[in-house]
C-alpha cells in the first residue's frame, strides 16, 4: 500500500522536521497489503494559526482505491513543546483522527485495524530511535 504524509504548517510547528522521518513507515507500508479496496492513503497535516476557518477534508475514491484526509493539529499546543513531545503529539493525533475517520466507513476489502496497528508500531519505532536532539540534524540512538 502506498502511504504519503505531507504538511501545511506554520514554521514554528516544525512539522517538516518530523515528517522527514516518516520514511520508515512509508517504506514499510509499501511492502504490505491491507486489501484491494484501499491501496493508497494520503495524509495532509494542517497546523496553521487561522485553523478555525479550515474544514477537515476527507475523500475516498473507490474507483482509484485512494483515501485522502486532513489531520488537524493545534498550533497553540505544538509550538511550546520540545521536539520529542511534538513528535508524540503528531503521532497521537494522526492515529486518533485517522482511526476515527476509518472507523466511520464501511470497507469490504480493507483491513484498516491492522493498518492502524502497524502505523502505531512504526511511529513507536521512530520515536524510540530519536534521541531528543532539538537543533541541527536529527540524531538517532546507537544500535542502528
């Protein structure tokens, strides 16, 4: 399955630094199949100051087996957090909001519960490897 994650955000949220490390989850998802009904999931992380005017978009294109959605993040919550906590916040919001949206739909051939479990496990692995650096390039704990 194809997974893509991108963001539109205020620079202070530092989402670009977080999303740049989703390559592991994206690579893992490409090798797995969760059924034929959804073969592509695209997430757009939204974290901007005037978010009150924004509406979460959700689109499922059955003919192309594509699921698109926005994940809404609170800028006032994310700005003061240290980088590791920003990462946890983003992971938690992705899992909660995506789970809520997928559970509302009736899929004939898409194991969304297994997909969400795998995504949670991948995010946990990314978080565990991050050593908490907040400036400069990201560093991972030894053992890689």
